[in-house]
C-alpha cells in the first residue's frame, strides 16, 4: 500500500488547496502537477482567477479535483478573495497558496498537516502552519539571503509568550503557502475582508492574541522568490506601510523597524564574508527604497490620491476605495 493510500485509509483531516490567480505563468502548471504527486492527497484545488480573459485551460487538463471560479479585478481583495475560496470548501484544513509557489517535494501537504497537530509550550493549539520559502535557481544573491533570513532551516512554534522577544516576527506568516485549521478559521472570522496587504499577519495576530499558536514548518518547502526592481520594492513596502497604518490594533506597539535593520546588517556582513562587496550599493539602494516606501505608506492619509496611485502596487484597491469611501 502506498503512503498516499495509507493516509487516506486512516481518515486523516481532509485538505483543500485554495489558490488566488492573476495572469499565471508556467509555474502554476508545475504547482498543480506537484500537488498531484503529494503523499497526502488534496481533495479539491480551488482556483479563484481574476479576469477570465487571462485564464488559459491549456496545460491543466486532467488535474484531479481542479475547480476554477472567475472574478473581476474590481472584486479582488487579498482577504476577501481568500475568504471566497474558503467558503467553497468543506475540508478540515484550508491550504492557501499563491500561483508562483511550487512544492519542492511530494511531502508538502503531509508536513503542513502534521505541523497543525503540534502544541505550543503552554498547550496552545496550532491555528495555522506556514511553509519555508526556498529561492528559485535564478534568485539574486541578496534576495536569496533574505529568503533564508525570513525562512530559516529551523522551524518553531510561536505564541503570545514570544511577543517580548520576537516582536512583529511573532505574527509573521505567509499565505504564499500556509495551512489553516478550518474550525479555528471560522471561529476567528476568517481573513479581514478588505485589506491591501498582510491578511495573513493580521489573522496570525488575532490567532495569537486569542490563545492559539502559529507554526513555522521549515520541513514543508516551496520554491518561491522574486527579483524585484527598486520601484517594485518601494511599492510593495508602501502597501506594507498602508496595511500597518490601517491596523493599529495589530501593529501598534510591536516594532518592525528593528527587524529590518537587523536584516540589512546581517546581509551586509554576509556579502563581505562571501566576497561580494560590489553588491553593497545595491543593498543600500534596495533598503532605501523599502524604507521610503514603508515610511510613506504609514503616512498615506496625508498624501493626495494622485500620489498614492503612483506609490502603490495595487491601484485597483485605491480606485475601489475612492468609489466606496471617497478618499
């Protein structure tokens, strides 16, 4: 009997995979094929695709359990779209992924389900478990180090007791690949329905403060990295700043700047140690663009809409905000 058949026979928790998609590339096909190879089977693969005209059925034929729901760009939201996917599932475990995260091996789902069975040091139940993100083969040196900084080889269980030591990292999690216990997800009300960014960390904050644990499952691995331009880094961090400004109940009093400074210092030391000093100006430029974007994002309410639209990576979010709230 195969490992997959054994897991099915034991009636372990059911798992559905939910993937928001927008203009996917070949990585989505690889992701879906790898999901078929998993030792722990997914019951359904629910894709929420933004804009039907960007969806091509070719390459996805024969994927067991695949379901596609189309929405418009106006309907998309980082939290609301994932809540839609969750509402279409009845599985015990909701595994959210992005369309560019490819499982590194056939034990991704198995590892995440087992991670959800762990307890915190005070007996806290795991509400969510997120995977380790490994750099792709074409990943640049600085981004590769950042991946290893944010997703180290050693896993851990985070609870409210870690707040004094870890600060904002207590809430760190990523819906690039993250599994949620459905019962707790529903009890906590799911993701915030309207947010420009950080729906995963906002949820993690609520879970931790409600007495649950967040598990970093380092043994669950996906290949996922980006080679962002300076402008893309600026815009991403602008949106990050906006999300933190909009949710003081999550981020107020929990510093994130010190973690960023630690990353820059350690990256610089690593570049010198590995004989790559010529990359220091690029590190400085990238860090500067992130800081400026984040600083402006935290103060977005003081900015005119025209400038906000130049700073954000999600113009549609602001156009919807303008229509609904007249910002």
